[in-house]
């Protein structure tokens, strides 16, 4: 297939602004290229493709980043800046896509506009939905596409898909990772880890409180999206509990993350998947997570970590105490079997081919 993959309008690829969607794009593109498909990526000006996706063509558009819909009031209006990145990206898809001979467009952005224009677009647009329900108008468009042709939609987890009104069982593709890029670390240090955008929906405060309870430092990797929230979390625990490590490229992130005794994953929202859960497991780091959303499907309690009742900090701290029973090699094995880049590319290909009526 000849595919046009449209990146998030939240910022350039490589900046971290789009969170896990950036890594999803890199792995999807590299995996589809490996399977012999032609891929063009359309993204914000200033984007760079990772080395193993560099064989893809890169189209870029200038424009102000779109504000994330997840931080808008759930039932408020959708706001799109005139000549912002979002409308520019999709104008280019509509204007140049048909003439360039793409078989399909793969949208990775969780914005209202591409969903809204799908049924009338002059080329087939498919959506890998990256979030659970965050906005009423977006939910309505996803439901409208589902009742028109649900084959245009895929999800990362069943819990995520359950947020939407879907007439058919969902296509669930999980996610995929470049496993050779994650080194297995057999021997941890007395350190806990937390990875994610530092924003309220990610629940860092609960992980910080659990770390303080067990008396271990918590290393935090990720973009400080909400500095006031970061400061409030820091003030809520004894000095020295949190080690801010910043937003690191994958190569450095995995080298540091691998040394953790456990990753704490404490989202307050219905996390669509939980890239960081799988990245930790790939390094051999067990994950202690809330039984909620994607992480609740990814972590195999007792085998690759522990699942505890959502928002229960005492249970989180108690589970950290049990984590030494988990065999670190079993964590890595689970990822190899279920979440490699190759597995993702096969699932994406099957989904797109089915939606294009190509058995
Ligand atoms: N990440 C990273 N470096 C860091 C911290 C995070 O590259 O220092 C990436 C991480 O690999 C993951 C993404 O940020 O792919 C966070 O994705 P996730 O799906 O957990 O959450 P999202 O931010 O999309 O809600």
C-alpha cells in the first residue's frame, strides 16, 4: 500500500508534545516500511523522523500547534485556530492526497476535524484513536463514523474502545515497540520510576505518595506539561522523594528506567494504552498499576507486576513491597510475545486491508 500517515498537530515530532502518539507513529511507520509499504508522514514543521523511519517521505506544514482537546471542557465547543497547524495539515491531505495516489490515510491525531471530514473525504481515511473519551463533540464524530463504516476505526485497548458508542466489536491493535532499542536490566537499584507527561490526568501525586510511604526515591521522566501541578506534587511529599529527570530520548530513557525496581503507573483517566508500561517491561522492570484502562489490560498481575484498585495509594505501596517476587525476565518475555513493532505492523496492515476491501 501507499500510505499517508498524519501526525498529531500538537507539535513537531521529536518534541514530546504529542506524548505517546509520537512513539506510536515512529513504530507504526518503521513497521509498515519493513513490511514493504510506501509511507509518507505529514507532520508539523520542525519534525524529524527517527532513523529507522527515515525511509518514509516527510511532508511538513507550518502553523501554530493545536490545543489538546483533552484539556478543553468535555461539553464545550471545539476551537480551531484559523491557519493553525490542524486545518493546514488536513487541507494538505485533501488537496494533495488524491493526486499523490495514496491508498489510504492513517490519522493518529485525536482531533475533531479529521473525524468530521472522513465520510465526505475524496480518499479513505482511517483513524487509530489515541485516547479514550475526552470531549463530547469528538465522541459524537467517532460514533458517527462507527455507524457509517466502523472499519475506519482502530483502538489501542478494549477499555479505551468501551468509551465509545460502537455498533460492532472494536478492532484493537494494541501497540508495538522496537524491542532491540530496550536493554534488559537484570539487577535493579533501590529506586522506583514513573514516566509520563507531568499533568493531572497522569496521577503523579499518587505514585509520589506511595514512594514516600515505602521510603524509596521516585525518578520521574517526562515533559512537565503543567508546571504548577508539578510543583504541587513536589510539595506534597518529603524533600528528596522525587528525582526530576526531564524528557529524554528513548535510548537514554530506557537505560535509566531499566535500573528501577518497579514502575508505578497511576493514571486518573481511562489511559488508552500505556506505552510507558510496555517500555518498562521491555527493560525487565515490573509494573505496579491501577486496574484501569490500558494498563489494566497490559499488566499480568503476579507475572509482570501487580494491579491494584484504582486510586488506592496504600494498596500501591503494599504492592511495591511484593514486587521483588516478580521475575524480571518474564516481563521482557511478555513484551516480546505481545507488543513488538512487527506484531503492531501486521495488525495495522490487516485492519487497513480489511477496511479497503482487500482480503
Ligand atoms: N517519553 C519519552 N521520554 C521521557 C518520558 C516519556 O520519550 O523522558 C515518552 C514515552 O516513551 C511514551 C510517551 O512519552 O511513549 C508517553 O506516552 P503514554 O502513552 O504513556 O502517555 P501520553 O503522554 O500519550 O498520554
